[in-house]
C-alpha cells in the first residue's frame, strides 16, 4: 500500500491573519490537504474527531494526521496509526539543541538546524502516531539514521520508522510503518474543491 502525504501552501491572505482566525484558517487548509489524501488513497472522508487528549480518532478504520505551520500544512491518511509533522527550518535559541536530543543522539550526525528539525519532526510524528502529546518528547530517542531521509525513533520499547521530505525551507516527517510514501506538494494556494466532503 502507498501512503499519500499531501502538503499545501497557505494563501498570502490567510498568512496575514492573526490569533484565532489564523489558527482556524490553518486548520481548514489542513483539512483540505486531508481530503486530498483521502481522494488519492481511495478513501471516503469521515468525521474528524479527537479523544480527550486531542489524538485523532480513526473513521471507518482509517487513521489520519494533520500538521500546520504559518506557510504550509501537511496531512495523511492510512490503514494503521500514523503521524505527520511539518516545520520550517530556521535558527532558534541554541539551548533547544539539548531539549530536542541528548548527546548520544547528537553523536549520530552533525549538530545543525536542519538536523534539529529532522529530529524534532521525527519525534513529533512518532508521538502523534502513539496518541500522546509533546510532553513525551524526551522519552523518544533517535535510534538510527538510515540515510538522508530515513531514520528510526525508539519510543515506548518500539522502533518507529520515519521518512522525511524537504522542500523550500521546510521539512516534513511521516511515521510510515514501512509503507511506500507518495509526497504530494502543491505549490499554488488554490482551495480544494473536491466533490466529496
């Protein structure tokens, strides 16, 4: 089976919004990306509900995950628990290096902002898959780097495979459970007008 991870840009008008309006616009756009992932996967979209912790509840045995930033959103559906995360690669406070990973993890590769966000998004994708929050970030450890776009995260006594996709100055991580992944990056902010709702 192939997973269809869809990445959509947020319109310049919605990028100028602030506060709750901006979050709502990002959420709407992420749901448009999810509808496209459903369409590409041959799955009818279902109700998007979450449990008490905010973890997505599957619809019709279809698992789903969303992520959004100020300029792009990402979404995916799949037959098993799944997690996706998107981040913009940009310098932050260097104290965060120690927050996101321990010395043993940093010893695996160069310490730089691209690696920082690779680690961050991979751990976020795994925690989303496991249905837990960011408070478990320190419990997730980078176990192995298997190339530029593939790594393994150790969390909860389980090894989780994560693939990455880079575009412009962003990185997307997908906990893929060894499925083939099709990355669908749409460059134009045209709204989705698919026939299914």
